[in-house]
């Protein structure tokens, strides 16, 4: 065949032009596909009111129709000192209840885990502390050991809008300000610190569009992934209520519900209810997630952001702008509007905002919709309050859980539709009982989030076939990670199991060992538990490993560790700083024996696949089969021949390396 340059020289000018047009069209198609590529949600971590500190707990709260609104917990501010039923009372609030975190000590922080000194930790905004913890958990939930991302193009996009801790810091007086106050309370550092601690080199930013901050952050992260700026993205949102300033402001605006109930879309709706917490999700291009075999929570099909422009007031929503952002998001997603069944709305429960939002949805999503295809509206704010900068992620996570379970949870505090909402013959549902997708329907959902100064965001998600509700908790802090890592090929039942556990300090190692001891009694797949512990958690300084053939023998070894006694199936140690890295070293000849590799060939798919690849590659050159020789009954006599032994030893070494790599070594 002639070289390519000679073939091109023989083409006519017209043929060359046609070839150039074809190549250009291919490049444009590739670029267009990249701009619209779906984005997979591969990791989720959260802290929400009502003890909803994992996605599973959040779903239980929603499905159980629970109201997580409570009185101000001790240590925040004096509820009685700031309460006055008169909304015009200066410096007072007429509503005191909000959605506060439970089971989370916001004034406590494992600073040493993240390499932060006690002095710096004292002036570090708890919002930054929470984001660090959630980022670590979300990455491990995604199957990405954080210590393996150092130097990677991983982006960090954080929605954060309030600075209560800075307000508190300012009250102590200028003479008590230390060098860490600035970085500890700057909102930009909320994102930058995550990239610094984890060693990430992707685009990193914190943004404040008020209530839409975290959903806008989601949109920007998706674009960054599609543009190739980032290969992985962390998206976070956080809001903690540490000082009475903002509720006093909202009281003067008459924006709070006096009874502290968010009655979204109900005729009695009379104001919002504040909430606190945070969330972090991990995003990846869909093709990359599929290639890696990631567990996918849901897929983001498209998103859009815009602004209200001029409306009747700076803080007044604009229905036309809301329609436009919804239309743009569905266009980007390539999803017909009549196919979406559920919208997780902004839904703050205000007299003005609810009708504008609902009527915009009716106008925009009604085209082509049959009476048998209703539009279902929901708002998590009725359960946990309005988490402001984190509200968009609250809605997104609720929508993800809903499409996974095939059910929209009931909308609490709803009885009668606001008369200003005009559905006409439009099939609109605000569910007072759980609503389920038809079994054959594709599960699309839209999520809206609108900022008080006019920045709007909408995201369209879909359940994918590979999505399965996760089992067990996300692995963060002392939690146990028991989710099967699909990127690691399922193995035949092994003769022995190895469970590895690690932590930053001895006390945390003991806590984690106790958690794994409890998990052994609950798991139905010990091999999956052990593979997840090895492949999906960071391996920290203080380590233990236990071996066994079943839950009982693994548990006995863990019991020995907890009792500080010796056991043949237990190993405990500490990694030294600068410890040498693992290397594979194989002999050139002489390390073979009759029957070598046969058990691994029968029991380990990764080992067999590598040997089969070697056999295919070498057979044309050798004139004989690696696999046949390994199984030959007269192996001992035949392997004395150098021309057989050398290729066999080489193939076994390649297969052993593949096996260790399949175990993430």
C-alpha cells in the first residue's frame, strides 16, 4: 500500500475538498457531542436537618413525611432574648424555629485529620470544616480514594453565601484577631481549602448567588467537565445558622412563616423557614464513569442559568425568566418537556413566589402533555427548611433519590392548592401521599433554584439503568463503606478474605474497627465489603488488617484488636513517613514448577484474562499455546526445556501483575 501522503497527492482538488469537509464535519460533531454529554453523579454526601446525615437517612426522613424543624439548639443564640411576635420590633424575630442539624457537633472538628493546627482550627468557619468532611465522604462514596487524586484535574465548585462565624469573630474585638481569621472566614477559602488539602489542581471557586448558589455551581461544574477543564468535579453547598442576624433581617422583611411551617403551594402559605446543613456531590463525564465501571446515582442531562432582569422589585421573581431557564435546560438536555413527570421546585412557601413559579411551570411544561401524564411538584423545604446556598443540592439529592426509588415522597403541610395557581385542565399534582412513576416510564426530573437577587438555575436529571439504591452508609469519618465497587471484577469465592482498616490516629482506628465489627453482622457479601475497604477508602497512617474465611473468623480477629490481644489473623502497624513504594520484581528464569498458576487460572478472572491475552499474542511466534502447556499432564518434564520455560514464566509474571492490579495494588 502506498504511503498516505502519496495517496493524498493523487486526489483531485474536488476530492481533497470533500475529504476536508468530511473531516471538519466529524470534528464539529465530536465538539457538539462533548458539549451535550451527560454528566454522571457518582458520589453523594450530606448533612441535613432531622438527623439526615446520609442519603439513606435523608430518604427515610422524606418518605416518612417528617418535619425536621426544631427550636434553636443550645450554644447558638438566646431564643428568648431575640423573640418578639411583633414583626416591626427592632432587633427581634417573630419566628424562632428552623431546620437545625442533629447528631452533628458543629463546634467540634477533627483538625488533625486534615492537617490543620488547633490554633487555625479555632478561627475556622464551621462551614469550611463541614465542606472538608463532606468532600472526603463524597469521594469515598464515589470510589475515589482522596489520596490518589493529588495533582489531578479535579475541580471544586462551592455554593456559600453566609458568614455568621465572621460576624461572631468580629464581636471579640480587633485585639484578639489572629493571622488565621482571614483565611478561616473568607468564602473563597471554602473552596480553595478543599483543593489545597486534597492536592487538587482543577478549577476551584466559591460563588454566591444566594439561594441558587449550589445549583449554579452544579451547572458550572458540568460545563467544566464537558469543556475538558476538569476530569472530575466536586460540587458543594453549605449553610450554617450560627448568629441571629439573618433571621432578624428576614423578620423585618416579613419573609418568615410565623408558625415555622413551610406550606409550599398551599393556600395558607405565609413565608419561608430557614434550614442549615451541607452537601457535596461528585460529578464525572458519563463516558468516563461507564469506562471506569462507577456506580451511578443518576445522570444530569442538561442545565441552564439566567437572571430575572427587571421585575417589579429586586427580590421579586420573574415568571418569564423562570420559563426561559427551564426551556433552556430541557433544550440542553434534549428531553421533550412533556416527558418529565416531577419537578423539585424552589418552593419556599411564600405568597408571592409560589404562584409565580407554579404558573411558569404550567405554562412551560404543558405542551404535549396528556391527562394521563401529570406534572408532580415537590419541595424539600417543607421537610428541612430552606438551606439557602445549599438549597439547590438539597433539591437535587431529593430528586436523585426519588428517581432511584421510583417514588416522589408526600409533600407535607399541603392541603389545598393556592388559588393564585391556575392549572385549568392541566394535570398538576402536589402529592399528599407518595406518587410513583409508571413502571415502564423513563424517570426524568427537573430541579429549580432561584436566588433572591434574581439568578435562576434549572437542572434536568434521569435515572439510568445501572443506578441502584446504595446499601449501607457512605464512608466518611468512622462510617463503614460497604458498597460494591463495580470497577473491580467480581471474583470467585476466595479461600480467605482480607479486611483492611486505616485511620489518622489510633483512637479513630478503634472507632472504625468497631463499626466494621457491627457491619460484619449485617452484610450479605463479605467479599464486596473487603474489596470496598481496600479499593474505595484512603489508606491512612494507622492500619490494621484481619484475615478470615467468613464473618465469624473476621469478627474474632477484630475482637482481638479491640481487646488489645494477639491473634494469628490480625496485623497492626503504622506507615512511616517516606516509606518506600511497592515494586514488582520477578526472576528471569528458574522460578517455575509443575502445575504453577493452575489454581489462579481456575479461580481468578483477572489472572485468566491476562494469560489468555499472552497466549493470543505469543502463539503466532511460538507455535504452541501457553494455556495448553500450563495444563499439560507431563509439565515437569517439558518445562525443563528453556524454550518452553522462559515464555511460560514471562506469561505467569504478566498475569500475576494483572491480578495484583485488579486488587488495586
